[in-house]
C-alpha cells in the first residue's frame, strides 16, 4: 500500500529541507494510514495543471488500497515554462534570475496587459472535476483533496490559513517574509503539533468520514 502525495511546497518531503528535525505531516500520515512507503511528487512553486499532470501520469501505477492526497495550490499560478514548472508563480521576487531577459519582459507585459483573474475560479473548478474523474476510475483507492490556498467544496479553511495563523500578527508575518528569501518552515508549518494535527485530520477524513476542517485544532500565534 502506497501513499501518493501531489502538491506544492506545502507537501514537499523532508529531504528537501536542510534542518527538519521532526516529522512532517506527510510522514505522520504514512504512519497513521499504515502505508508501506510514500511516493511524493510535490514540487514547490508549481501550478494546479502541473499537479494534475503528475497525478494523471502516476495514476497508471495506482494499486488497490493505495492512498492519494492531492493538495491544491494557488489557482493564479500557471505552468508557463514547460521545463521550469516551479516558476508558475510569476510574482516571486527573484524570477528574473531564473529566466532570460526576453522571458522576463514578456512576463511583465503579461502582468500589465492581460487580466486573467476571471479565470481563477473556473480553473479551480475544472481542476477539482478533473481530480474527481480520476477518483471515479479507482473506486478501491482513498482520495483526499487538501486545499492549499483556495477554498474547495466541503472543506473548511485551507493550509495557507493554518500557516499564516502561526504568526502573532499580520506585521509579524510580513516581517518574516521580508527577512527570509523563502519560508524556512517545513511545508510552511513551524509547530510540530500542527504537522501531526494536519495528518490526523486527513486520516480521519479518509477512514472515519470526518469532514475536513482546517479552521480549528492547530497551535496559533506563536511566531513574533
């Protein structure tokens, strides 16, 4: 039995962190589900279309009783550069360091002249329905859609809310991101208990039919 993980930096494995002395939520979930091992396909900075492409490709390897977690990302992201899916967020501070001058100028013109905000809810709905179509094909597999940024049907809250509420205030949050080039918290969650609570919530949804609720049960307001 395999635990398959798809998502962005909220779900990447501990091997990608230099200093991760405690179990991430994905590792807790593996223990709770009694899966033999994890196949983690999450990658920071990617878009939902990239995540779905990974899910679609990996679905060929799904087996009876596997567990599949699909963590949605920010629906504003788009998979612009085929070989650089981690650059799906056009607003990251150092994007100019990873692309050519012409590509950077194109991005600036895209941001300036093309308003695609009306597509955000449409793309998210399409993504959820696409994942549902995969679920239908594998009735013996347990699926869970975990909202990273945007709201999804029948789930209260999301992971960005859990992450942001670890700060004592909005000014503390802003200070943190101004100080760090990228968030050093494993999966953007600092408190060890919060990783365990997150895993327990997902496990209870999968095996006890408990609705996902990310708006309560977590440690909050401890990062100054």
